[in-house]
C-alpha cells in the first residue's frame, strides 16, 4: 500500500483528505445491515470504492440466526449494499464471507490491495450475538 496515495491538508475547520489518481478504497465488515451498511453506503455517497463484507447473501438460502424480520421490500444482503453504494456514486463490491473463520479477512485485504493497489479505510462493524444471548449469566 502506497503511503503517498493520499495527502492531508489542514484547514481552519477540520482536516481534509485529498487523494491522487484513484478513488479511495474501503473495506466495510458487517455491511449487509445496521451501522455497517450505513457506513458503507455513505462511503459510496462520498465516491469511495467499497468492498461490502457480510454473511447475508443472495446465494445463501439462510440468514444469520436471530435476524429480525424486516419489511418485504428491504433486502439486507451484501449484494444489495453493493448496489446501493454504486447507485450513490461509489463502486460497490459484494463479498459474502464468514469472518469468524481464520484467515478470511487477511485473504480479502490481500485481494483488495491486489485489485486496487491501495486500501485507505477499514471499518470493522461485523458482530454476532453470543450463543447464550446477552442476558443473565453473561453479565455476572
């Protein structure tokens, strides 16, 4: 990853990051729903190339255990997140994956750097509820 790929300019109000040549590149885990999806879509809105990672995919017939019901017209998959990123002006790439498996994130980072020759932002928003839930003995 080139450290010369971006420069930081301080203004009176806040720092501004400007890039040279290519679009900024981000990986967002947990991008199919919740905060991860929101961040991924907003990065797309800012023109980023975003790799949206998550377990929920059109290719899998099952969703993660304990998923809340959502409106029929709302699809919470990495593919729909990538489409929304692209619709907002970025470049969305869906990567269905299970980050609980050893080595998965390292392989994805390697892939992104190989494809884009850079990685500017990594957002770690993947989460799974412990099997015994978050009540009772968990807090003791």
